[in-house]
C-alpha cells in the first residue's frame, strides 16, 4: 500500500488531478481483474456463481457495493492529504478502521462469525492507534491547529471506519463465490463506476486535465490494489476483521519505513520514533491475538 500511494501520488502529480489518477488506477485494476477472471479456472467458476448467489440472496445484495467504499477512501485521500498531510490522514484512517474492526467482529458481520470483545483485543486496538500516532509523530510537526483540521479529518476517519465493513463484505461474498478473485473483480467494477461518475461531473465543471503520461510504472497502482483487496477478502475469512486490519496496518508501516530507508522521498527522514512506533504496532498485533484468560491462569488461581 505505501508503494501504491507513492505511485498514485506521482500519477496524480503528472495529471495534476487526484481524482483522474484514482480513476486511472481503478481502471487498470479492473482490466487486470477481468483478465485474471477470464484466464484462471477459479476466476471463471467464481464469476459463474455471481448471479446465482445474488438471486438466491446468499448474502445481502448491497454487499456487492463494497467497492464504493474503496472509491470513497481514495476520494477522501485525494481531497484531504494536501490539507492534512499523510501523517494526520494515516492516524485518522487507522483509528477509524481499528475501532470499527472491533465492532464488525463483535456483530459477526464478516465470514469468520462473531468474535468476543476480549480485553486483549481492545488493548491491542488502542495500542495500535497509539503506536501509529507515535510512528508518524515526526511528520506531524508544523501542521495547523486542531480546529482547522477537525472538518477535513472527518473524511479519512469515516473512510477508515467503512474499510472494516468493506473487508467483512468482501470476505463474505468471496466465500459464496468460492474465490476472492470474483469479490475483487466486483469491487473494481463498482469502484471504477463510482469514480468514473465523479470524474465526469468534474469534467463537466472544469474540463479535462493533462494527458496520460508515458511512464509505465505509474500504472502499477491498480494491480497493487488488486493484491490488497484480494488478500483482505481471503484473510478476513479466518482471522476476522480486526486482526486482518491490524496486520495490514503493520505491513503498511513496515513498507513505509523500508521506502523511507531505501527509496526516500524528498524531505523524508527516518528517526527513532518512526522505528519504535512501527515495532510497537507489531507488538500491538500480537497482544490483540492473545486470549484474556491465558492458559493455566485460572487454574493457578
């Protein structure tokens, strides 16, 4: 995901239009998923189960709209990162995703069913938010006052909250399709449609922006999104929404740290808080997996 953000950010700079960059990224991802679905036997089998699953109401039909949440997340990123900065955006999105991950698991919305709201899961979730805030704290310096950020921060916060529901919905639909390939394909169909409508409105108001750039690597964001959504739909079936979210958050921080070390963006620095915050996030993930009643604890009492 950090690499995807870097690629999509560069594409947006070339196009001078973040919404157009998001649409291009989703469109490329859609083409990739169509090819995968048409080429792989599992993809064709999953696509064949799509309409029967909807007709037989094996899951609520609005679950197929999960891709719209991805479109909303990208839109919130496009609209607010320039105002909030990546650090504040990350903290807000992680906070929303982590907190609703607890709720989604408790309600049993995902395919893994209901998961108890144990003390360790709550502690792990809160510790994750604190760890991410610590990891990005060096980048928070110089941001504007809290009052100026309150309204913009609501977009990534709500987008992060909805991401947990998206993972649960994708996991459920993927289970009934028999493969996460079809769930990912439907996500890209819906996400591309939503972003396409938004872009058409923008074009009607302000016209078409810059032409598409020639650098091939600027179009890798879509395939990376395919991997992210597909793995999320697969993992949530066994891990549940919260642990899947925490694992993905940990991976994003590690990926960001590696990028800052080996392929740093202009002005980026790696300090102790970034490294220690990333390590604390991994500790928080482990804590969230621990049962409240450790083996033998009650027997000793």
